[in-house]
């Protein structure tokens, strides 16, 4: 019974996310000024299977901007508040920011960005890039 309730909750979240995604897509309000190495709250959605989901009504999660292609398109990687010992996680040196989930690299529209949190230092950024390359190896 609990499994069915979890499936129903997930299906309802996907429906609500679809409504939110339409709203985000139709919006002209999105940040024009963002840079690589910045961590932002982003509406990443309610996703499929083991893909990382956002939280709350806006389906948000912090993401690190790895690459800015232009004002509309970015590569990001989500964060988790948990500290995990695994080759698929990198614990940020910045206190209270948890871990970067190396296995969840995603291309997003910048329309998903909501609020800037912080910019990490260049050495830590380069370390994360090296780990992603190794992870993709």
C-alpha cells in the first residue's frame, strides 16, 4: 500500500511540475547575469526514476553552474545537503553546502534559475571539473 501511495505522490508531483514548467517556459523573467562557478536555486523539476528532484512548490534545488554557453543555456550539477562518501559526490569546502552530485550533470535553460546563492572559488571549481571527467571516464 505504501508503494502505491509513493507512486501516486510521484505522479501528482510530475503533473504539478508540468504546470510549473509551462509557467517557467512562458515567463520572460529570468536572470541575464550569471556566471560559471555560481550556485543558484533552480527549478529542476520532478523527474523520472533516480534523477534528482527539486523540492517545494517550485521544485527547486541548488545547482552549480559548470558551463555557460550563452544567456539561455547552461550545464549544471545539482547539490545535496547530505555529505556522502562516494566517487559520485564531491563535498564542497564551503561550509553548510553539502555535496555536488557528480552523476547528475544536466543541461538546462537559464529560465530555471531562481536566486543566486554564492560563487565557489576557482580551485574548487577546477577540482570538480576533474572529478566529473574522471566520473565520465
